[in-house]
C-alpha cells in the first residue's frame, strides 16, 4: 500500500487514489489527419516497463486532481510526483 | 489421577488461580498463565494430534506460533468454535474445551493410522499420479480423499463476535518485544519518537525473560533480571504504546503493516460477550524496527516426529517460564550449544537429564564444560539413528557419525527416555522483512538467510538479523538505532555485557541412519508429512525450482507454513543438487505470518454494512406502498409496485398500460446530475458529446450521446441549458460517477485551457417523472400559475418555478414517448413533491411505476439503455443512431475511431427490433440468434438485448444486436432454445408511435 504525496493535499494512503495509466500521451490535436495506424498508436499502445515508468494518478477520494508520478515498477519506489502540465524530472 | 509435572513455581503462573478445562472430553487442571500446551504437558499429555497424511501420533513440538503439530479445535460444537488453533498459543480459561483434529474415532485410536503402514505406497505426488485415471472416477476418489483428509471443522453458524479495524500512525513501530525490541522501543520513545511496540505474546521479554545462563551477564546481572528491570521502566515512558497479544500479519510497502490484536480469546466465555474479539490494526509507520527474533530448528533424523520429541528451547521455556517438566528422563540432541543451556536449566530445577547427543566432536564453551562437570553424559560426534515409542517416545538408538557426516559407524547404543529436546540451530524470523520487498543473503557461517538491507525506514535487530550473542546484539543494536533515529547516544551505551562463546559448529541437514533413506522416516514438514525421501524423489523426477519442489511435496504448505522445516528442505535440495544454499533462494514468505480469522479481515463490514447502498428521498413512500426494489449500482430503486398479490408480470403490465392511458409517476432521483458552469461550457459539451451544442437556446434541453475515445457508446442523457454559461447534464444511474471522472480527466489533462467547472449534484435533487396523457392536467393542479401550453413550454424545454414555496426545475422531456415532465426539487422536499403529485393525480388514477415498467415503455419506443442494449462494443452507427453524430464538428471524443476500418465494417452487430411470429412468446434476454437450423458449427448472428410483453401493443417485442442487422429488415431468423426453436422476424426497433405524436398529446 503506497503512501502517495498528492501535490495538492500532501501524503495520503493509496486507497484514496486511482492509477490512470501511462503519462505524457497527448491526445492528438488533429485526429482526422491521422492514419488508422497512427490513431491506433495513440488509442491502444501503452508501455509496460519493468523499471522506471511515468504514470498518471488521480486523487479520486480527495481533491480529485490528476497528477503525474515517476515509479520504479520493479520495487514500487515512487521517485517523483509532479503536477499536470509540469515537465517530468530528468532521470 | 494423572501425573503432575509442575516442578517449580513460576512468576508467570498464578498457582492460586486454578483453571479447569477439557481436552478430548477429559477434564484437566492448569493455572492462570498456562497455555493449553503447558497445561497439557503439566498433566503429562504429549499426544495431542495426528499428522495430516499418515495419521501418525504427534505431540507438542514448540512453545509458540511456529507449532506444526499441536493444532486443535477450540470449543467444538459451539458458535465460537475455531479450527487449527495452535495449542501453544491458547491461553487457558475456565471452561475451555479443545479436541484433537484429523483423527477418527479418537486421537488414541485413529483408523487413518493405517496410512502409516502403507506409507511406502504414498510418496510425494501420490495423489497427482494415482487419481489421474480414469478421469471419470475422480468424483469417487474425491469422496474418500476429502473424507480422510482435512484439518479442523469450520463453524456452521454465524460468528457471534464483533471485530474491528483501526488505523494507527506512529513514528517508530517495533515488532517483537524481546530484549532487542524492548531496548529499541525504549530508546525511540525517550527520544520523542511516537513509538508503538507490539508482541504476539501476552508477556514482554521474548526468550531473554527466562534466560538464566550463568555465563551470560548484562551489567553483572542475569539477562532475565536485567531485562525485567528494563521492562518495568517502560511503563513510565511517554510516547510509547505497547500492544501485547498482537501479531503482525503483513508488512507491505511504504511501512504499511497489518496486525491482529487479540482482545478476548483468553477470556472466559461469559466475559467474551459484548466485546470486540479481535482488531485489525492498519499501521502506517515512519520507521519500522524488526525485532522478530528467531525460531529454533529441529534436526532431521529417522522417526523424528514422535510425541515427546520437542524443540530444546521449548523444553527450556516450559520448565523456566511455566514451571513444567516435559519428561522425567530427558535427552537432548544437538548441533550447537543451545541444548546445553536447556539441559543445565533442567538440571538446576532438579529435572533428570539422561544424556546429550551432540553431532559435533567438541565444544570449548564454558557451558559445555559445566554440563560435563555436573555429570550429564555427553555423546560427542554421535547421531540418533532411530527412535521408538508409538504414542510417546521411550527409546532412542544412537551411533557414531563418520568424519564426513554421511554415514554412521560402530555399535548402536540404546538410551531410554520420555522426552527428547532437539536443537538444530536458529532460523532468523525474516518473514516480515521479505514481505516488505527486501532480499536475503545466505550466511554460510551462521547457516541462515539474513536481511541485507537497512535503511532509514527499516532495520532488523537482534536474532532476526542473525545476532544470537548478547555482545553482537548490543553492539549492532546501538549502531543501528543511532543511525536510524539520528541520535548520539542510547541508554545502554555503557552497559557491560559478557557472554559465553560458542566456537564449534557442525551442520548436517539430513542426518544419516544405519538404514537406507528408503526405509526411514525423517520428517521435514511435520504437519504435511513431507519427508527427506519425498524431497529427494521430487529432485529425481526433475523438479529443480524450490517453488516447484515445495508444491509437489507440499513442504511448507501447512497452516504453519513450514516455519520449522523449510530451511532443512532447502538444505537437502542444495546438498542433493550440489548447489549452494544462497543460489537456491527461498520460497516466498507470504502474508499472513500466522493465520487470520475471516472476522478480523472483514471487521465491521458485515451484514448491512457489507456494501453501502443509497436510497432516494422518496424511499419511505415506496416502502410504505409495498414496492419491490432492485439494485442499480449502489442505489435501491423501486422495481414495481404489486397490489393485491400481483405477480411481477401482472404489476408491470398494469403499470405500463396506466402510464400510457392516463398517468404514471416514476422516481428518477437516481439519474446522475452534473452541474456544468464556465464560459467554455458550450465548447466543452461540443467536445464530449457526438452532437452539436453551441446553438442550444437557454431554457432548452437536448439528448446527448457520449462515446469513449474508441468510438463506443459510453453514456447518454439529457442536458439542459440553464443560462449562458450554465448547463445541467443528466447521466445514467450507474454511470454517474464514471462520467464525472472522465469529464474531469479531459478537463484537467487534455483541455486545461477551458474555463469549465463540474460539480456532482446527483444527491442534491429529487426527481419525479410525471408521464401520460393526463400529466399536463396533474401538473397544472400543482402549479396553477405556470403556462403549460406547447407554445410556452414545448417538448425539450425547461422552466424554473415554484411549487408553493419550494423552488423547482421542470424539464419537459420523455423517456416513455408520452407527454411528460421531470420535476426536480431540493432533495429534502422529494417525498413532499411525490405526495403532492399522487394527491393531484388521484382523480386520474395516477399509477406509480418502477424501473421494470420504465424499461418496457422505453423498449416500446426503441430507446436504448446504455449497458443493456450496448456492451462497450457498440458505436452510434451500430445502434442506428447516425442522426446524433454531427458531421460538421471537427472533433469530439471518439470521432476519429468511427472512421477506423473496423468500426466501418458493414457486418458489425447492429441494433434492430425483433418480433416473434407467435406474439405470445416472450424471448429470453441473451438468447442467441441464427439464420439456419441444424447447421454445424452454428453461426451465431447476435443476441437478444431487451425483451418484454407489451400490453399496449398486445404482443411480444424485443431489441437485439445482429450482424449486418441494418439490412435485414423483414428477414426471418431463428432463436434455438433448449426445448424449441422460436421463429422471429427482424423489425423496426420503434414499435410504438413511430411519429412521436403522443409527445404532444
């Protein structure tokens, strides 16, 4: 059970949060210009890394804000947490 | 009269407080402070159970939670009965009853014992190999296997006890209150850390509290005396909370631990009532100090499982702590100095010790010399090759070990005994450490897997870290807690510690016998009857991974999880396969450390608190009017209102007819309601719905369909424009929370530039939906001032007005196809609104209807229900709802996906109507549809999604999804059922009032 430092509320138990998959996948600005393959890449393809992964999390039972997390999936170490729109920390 | 083996008074046993209890129907006496095990031993009862597979007689092995043999059923036949309880952990109380398990008719005479004699035919994997064939016989085999196997019996009545959960937060959690734990907790608390100290026993002090080895001294006192003083001091320390009878079950990441606090198990039955039995503590600690100690290992030799064979440390604790002699003729068998401490302790109490069998050639330590000096016979470099005594050990045979330890030489010597204490070294209790995700390193010298990680969040101290000697314990403890707590000194920095030195070691995982392995029974896992032979067989058959060997032989898979024998299993595998222990790794230690009751896990979430449910403000009215309810998400919704003993079908037919012929009323409060405000609200709706929203006038309503990014229908509902920058969106009942979450996601992460604010107001409003040709007249009676003409208040429009003093929002929208109004008031006025409508509608025979009638009425109109007619694979085009997908909008969620090659396929499943050729037959929802009968393999075209008997059309109607259904209008298809084939015809899904004339009727 993680202890997650919500950038808006502070440290809270994992059960207040929901994971939202891979981070930094931007919705294409002009979807109609994309080929089926390009659209499928956005829509379906996600990484599943053993190691350092960038993820979206939502404080669903708290402030309901989305934020980003850098997590090492091999040992669940949370390396960084930052707000939506902020640059990911360099590794 | 049974023998009394109470040999000495103990400060932990209250001899003025005699307690009587029953074991296997016979009454015994013990004292307050006894465990069931110590009280039985005091009565000279060693035989307490039978083993799982061979039904061999078994006795008490240990004095703690690692006990594999002495597991009993507590209070059989009562509603508080509990199976598989370790007798070594049960504190006795007046009236306690316990019985042996896994034996029939009795532990003394057990029919299953025959397995012992056919055991050569029951090797590892016997069940896997034997009962494979023929497959159809399995049911017969299973009956006998299940009958003869199994441990205790689970209770059959509901649990009368209450359980609880509690969250705890602390700076420092110390697990285990032995000498290391006590010192760590004391120093943490003294340095202003909020500290919690937990221990599974009811007394603090671990094994040091009865440690009277004269060669170990702390501050010139015996360890026992010194520690007692320390424990006494704990009481006056602030910031320190101590929980005894509390066993840590699990250690998760980020220092989140679960512990079970036992509150009433030690109380008399009359005192258990109206109290919380067990409490699950959910502990989040900033720092965790593991001081979980170590478990003594047995030795693996032929017939090492007889009652009377115990761990050497247990023999010592029963004598020192409980004042009980485990036998009158004691022998110890050892590979280290621990057994000498036990022997001397017994000798000092005047308990006879016959001999010590030591597999080592020598030991130079003071205690060994002392034992020799007091005249106890020591056999050096000897091993036990066999034991005798069916229900209690009475003899051992020993032989000289060869130099390499793989065989025995010389003559057999026979020694008579009634208790054998075995000491095979110590295994650090690293279970919690590994559960936290940390790795172990094998220490060749100590023959133990040790923690190799210490961080500022977690350290392991004392013998769970492999520190067995006092000086090691003190030195490492000092260093580690100073580092972790960032302090300069501890209160035991200058305490002088002396201890005896053990120099000689010899470790043999599997001891040889004069018989070949095939003819011996060296048990590795006592509870599951796995022998060294089984492990070697598994290796011969090709199993290499330790995890596979474990499962094939069931080693370590009992209720004790192999706390005693797992190390030997690893050692035997390593020796046989010729690999190093460290390379082999260990099996995974999974939570819980000791079994938890289901009650503790669920806590208060039982009965009506099992799952939360939501009720509408009108709920009381529905209950008073005998509505039947259905669960929709967490909501309890009125399903139908039977009168005069109607069946569901009769009630729904009546309700449906009334709603169309005169007036009906539905509680629609559960529909999701999201308040949307902001200068970009219109743009936002344009992006989330498939249709256009910019031109919706203030005061108008519009139906919207929401897709997922993959183009599939996600939710639907009517949204009303309340003001220039203000909308109220309604969602499906079940989808409300998810829709809000999804909209928030897009707003926060994709379109943060939009000025839009979302608020869930589902619970703030109560909604009554008034429908039918007389609905207008009824509303007029309630709000005489409101102009209800089609010009002023047309279909798909909205009015804000008052009913008396109550503010209300009325939408003229319809899910039934009838002229209807959705009246919203502040939730607290919901019942009042409902009663007003019922009163005003009396003269029109207003009929309350539930969700079932709502579903029927909308199906007559061909309106979809998201989640019933759709399943996450339907696009709006599949639903034949092309009209709602804007061609002009550049983008909306899911638009691009509607042009993928897959979503544009012509042969996708599409929503159509179905009519049965026989109008009386109502199809089953979910029934499969085919075009040809007697075809193999049958091609399934689709299935029925909604099906009803329509009282208004007087025939059966259905909605279905069918491959290429759009182009099948009028086509004859079949629905094969178990007993018949039903002929159906594809039809327009709008069965009733196709021209929508009734909306303005």
